[in-house]
């Protein structure tokens, strides 16, 4: 098969094309292929997904001109009046005759002034390349290679413009040659291509419209010739290559009625397979154990790859199947609609009529089933059929009225297999096809066919069955109702959408993420190609989860998009989406792209007893009180006892002041809950002073770094920088947060930042950054201290015992950690673990509420500078 059909063949059977083998596997893999008598190239999957299932690659019915052997009689005249062409583009699909290496004329345009006014000719060189040359005003470009002479269809375009005589030759969507200066030379300015000439396909004109020579005749096949009076862009050339016509400035469009065909030139109507977006696909060369690229349209062997778990689950489903559904469907249809074995069946010929009859029978059997619960093999068989039908290539000229009925049946079958009673069945095949969201992808592919039904009179198609439906204008919208996917997603659990977790401990626990709305899939089309655009959605919740009941439940509305891939489920993500408004019954969101969307409700529960809550509050109040008193005493000592002024003491004083103010506000913040204005003010100042405390902790880290690494900055300049960081940065953060999130700044039940919106990140984000920086600084300080202690030990006590040296190094490591932990704020790392267990909540409160007491002990009581200052005061009094 060609690459496209090979990829679909594997995907329909819940597998993938083989990926590129690792270097160590290539030799054994090549030997395996040769043992099965495969010695040429085999298709490989594209890891980047560039080639994944093009939607609009289709067969195109066109008239083809067949030029046999070279003669001086075969020609085709274009019956069109050509205007003067200051610029021109000519494109066609061409099949080159590889039996001859003589020059052949693809087309020639002659006027009385110049027989070779505009001409394209070529030949096949000894290396198997077809070389083209363009002639304008009888000036000849060089022959340059454009494509392989492989007997396959190739698309070419040639362009020329009067300005500078710029020309280019494209083949298979890529520019193969270009230059300038192909025009009349001399004193006169370049002229446009003259109008009212004679255009001949397949012969060189030595006189106007005649005098052909056999050795310059064309042999091969040609179709889809179009000529424009402008230079097409690369994007337009790609569009033309894919069998879509650019109407603007079109001078001649391919039509049998506009051609005068000599009697010996054959005219045939053929199904022409339009090229896909990428024409070369990767292959593995079995004989040479190497990799290369070749035309995706070639028919080559391929291997379908299964994951082990998926393969064994498929085998188990086949072995345990009663085949009741398959038997009923095939009996009613009086033919094989669904094969008995997904592994061994041949490629089933599928067209629009067969697909319609198959889904009609399948929908009837599912609708009237005596046992509505599907077996695993039944579900896989239905999905196999849906995959085949969604990949159906609708041909031009078919009865398109059947398409809408096919869409109706497709929606009905989708709804029936998503019923609640099939939850267990979806779970039983979770390794094969990971969750029912794969149906969204299948329906999305299926509904793309309905574009053929849209006209200027009919701009909208709506199909709905139960909780599954589609609406399409230029935008394709699908919705999957809550009842269709909610319980199926919960049961399958394969993409992490709904994950019920029992609260085994008594801390804050994540309970569930539940799909709270319909799942919608939106796609915007332009010229049959998907494009992405920004869009705003407003979805109503289908499930109500208690909000703030007894202060125990916390529910967050998150707008997610789901990127799905066949058989592998998908991954929910908020990238590119933001919540505009979140209400108890609905959520409005803005996204900068289109894909599959739903609102997920994340539920968190606080399952602490009243005693535990009271204990935590009491510990917090006592710890903050002790810490506040210790900080005030430390601050007074720094001011009163005359500690020598230095960078370090200045930074310590600012940190102590900010931390003391924050803890004082925290102790009495519960009293402000009753007054909204006071609570808002307390929250803003809590945010400011805690941010200031952490900013001065960052300054402490920067100060330590300046002692370890030499810096080229004076002390005065450093202090200015420290003040800007310590106080300026918090003011900016709080100011920007208030300006952008004024209405959602405060939490509902506490005087603190709202954790249900992104406001909380105005505190958590900077804190995480500061903790990361200070952790790095602490590690560096410990390394320097240990290295210094080791050198000092060797110099002073070179003969000391190993145990003593180890003890010295341990103390050199522990001392800076114990001294620096409180001022660097690293005890706040425990806050990340609070939601796991109440034990961590106690540890967090104890470490951080007593941070002030720790600072008092380390930087006041045991600080040599403070003790020396106190001693000097005592000595002064004695004197």
C-alpha cells in the first residue's frame, strides 16, 4: 500500500506503523525482514506526526491526454485567446516516458514575432533525472533537474515575470530552479509575452501552429494544465498541486471542451490521486539496514506494531468472544459486515453505499439488542468498522445525498456504544483504545466529509442523536452530552479525567476531577484546510458539586482542551485557555486555538476534625505570638545596643521588620473576616509584608553570594539594589495583582489571596523562585565552608585521626545549614507537602511560626556582634 493507506490500515486495527528501529536493532530487524523475503524498503512511521491522516487528500476524476510514441503528428491545441502576459504561471500534472532520452516539448506558445515566445522542454539525463528548460522570447534557460524519471505522476509549475525576467521551476511543490534575466537583452526594456498566440501541447512549433518534428515531440501523459497571468505564490502552487484551482487571474483552465485534440492522441478519463501535503515518507531499507525517503504514493510493504499489553488484550477479547453481535449483524446484512478476527481480515472494499448499509444494520442490531451490554470484542469490532468508515474516501460523482444519512447512522451508533452500561467494557479494552475520547476523534474525521454537501444555498448542516450531535457552517462543532461521556470517562479512567481517590488520611485531599459539561469539538475550515483561531466558549455545567459545604469542599472550574490521538486516549491541558468567568452553574473561557474542549470541575476536600482545626489554629496563634515577640526584641536589640552598622545588620533589620509585621497581621486576620473592606485591606497588607519578608530572604541569599563570589559593585550601590529588591519588588507585585484582579483578589472565607483563581500565583510564584535561588546559594556556601574546613584541618592538625576529620567536616556542613535556614526561608519548602498529611501541617506551622524565635536565638543571643555590643555597654557603665 502507499504510506497513507498503510498508516490507516494499521490504525484501523488498533496498531501503528513501525517506528524507526534503534541502531542496535537495525541488523536483527533487517535479517527478520529478509527471512520473510522482504528485501526492499518498508514504510516507517513519522514521529513528528507531519503526515498524520490528511483530511482532504482525495481521488480527482480528470481527463488525461495520452501521447504514445514520438511522432510529428500528435498535438493538442488550446482553444483560448491569450492576452499579453507581463507575468505568467503554467502548471500541470505529468507522467514522463522513461523509454527515451531525447528532448521533448511539453508545450509551446508561438506568435508571429517569435516562434519560441514561451516554451517548456525537457529530457531525461543519464542519472535518471528529468531536466527542464524554459524559453521566453527565444531566450533559453539552462536544463536543470526537477524530478526523478520514475514513471510516477509529478506536478510541475513554471513562472516568469517581465520585471528583471525572473523565472522559476517548481516540481512536486518544491522550487527546483530560479534565476533572473530570462528576457530580451539590449537597449530595449523587457517585453511582456505577446498576446493572441497559438498554444500547442506536445510539439515545438517551427511555424505558427505547425511544422512539427518527431525528435522534439512529447511522449508521456499530461493532465490538469492551468495558466495564469500572474506569478503564483508557493502557497498557491501547493494548493494547485492538491487539485484545487486558484480562480484569480486564470487565463486557461483544464477542460476537454477547450482543446482541439489530434485524432491519434488518446483521451481517457482517470481517477487521479491528488498528492498529500508531504510527498516523501521515511522507509527502512531491508537489504542495507539504512534509512531513506521516497514518494509516499508508492506501494510498499509495511509492518503494523502493537504494544504488548494492547496485543494481549486484543487476543484475549478475540478468544473470549461469543461473537453474538458480529453474528447478528452479518446474518441480518447477509454478508460479512464485521469480520470475525481483526488481525487476519483482508482490506475491505468500502464505499459510500457499503458504509451506509453497514451502519444501518449495525444501528438496528444495537438498538434492538436483547443484552445491551457489549462484550469487549463487540466494542472493538464496532470501533474497527467506525474507523474504516471515518477514513472513507468519498469520490467525486458519488451519490452525495447518502452522506447526510450516513452521518445520522454514525451519530446513532456512537451514542449507543457510549451508554452507561458499557462503562465496564470500555475499561476492559483500556490498553487497546484508551478511553471513549477516541470517539471524538473518529466523529471529527467522519464529519469532515459533510463539507461536500455545503453550497451557497445550504450553509448549515445539523445532525443530532441523543446526546451526540454536530453543527457545521464554516465552523464544525460537535458536542457529546454529559450522559454520553461522563460515566464512560469515569469508568475508563484512561486519560486521567476522573480519578476518585479515597481520603485515607485526614489532610487536604484531591477527591476527583469530573467532566462537568458537554465535551465539544470545534474546527474552523478555509479552502478545505483546518485553521486555528481564537474563540470564546460559554458552557453550562451538567453536574452540581457542593461549594463550600461546612468549609470542607473546595471546587475549581478549569477549562481544558484535550488533544486526542487514536487508540491512545489523550491528555487534558489548559495551555492557551483562560477562565473569563466562573459561576456555580456555568463557566466562560477564552482559548487561542480550536480543538476538543470541556470544563473540568476539580474537587478538594478538607477532612479534618474540629479538634484538629482548633489545634492548628492554637499552634499558629501561639507560634506567631512567640515569634512576633522574639522578632521585636531582636529588632530593639539591633537598634539599642549599638551593633556596628554593616550590610548584614541592615538586611537583618529589614527582614525582621517585614516578618514581624506579617505575623502580627496574620494573628488577627481572622477577626477581620466580618468586614469586607477591612478584610480586603488586611489581605493586601499580608500579601505585601509576606512578599517583603521573602524578598529580604532573597537579599540575604544575594548577600551571602557576594561573600562567596567576588562582585564588581560598591557597597552603596549594593544597598540601593537590595532596597529596590526588598521593598520595591513586593510593591510592584501587589500593585499589579490588585490592578489586574481586583474583583477576585480575596478568598471567600479567609482574609487571604483567592486560591480558586490565578491570583494565588502572585504569591506562590515569586516564593518558589526565591526558595530555588536560596537553595542554590546555601548549597554553594556549604561547599565552600566544607572545603575551607578541610584545608584548615590539614594545616593545623595534619596528624589528626580520621574520626576527628570526619567530625570537623560534619560540623562544617551542619553549622551553615542551621544558621542560614531561617533567614533564607527554606523551611517554607514544607508547605508543598501540607496537603498530603496533617503531620506535615503541624511540621510546617511549628517551623515557620517559630521562625522569629529561631532568628532571635541565632542572630541575637548567640550573635558575637550583639554580645560584644552588650559587653561594651556594661563596661561603659562600670567605667
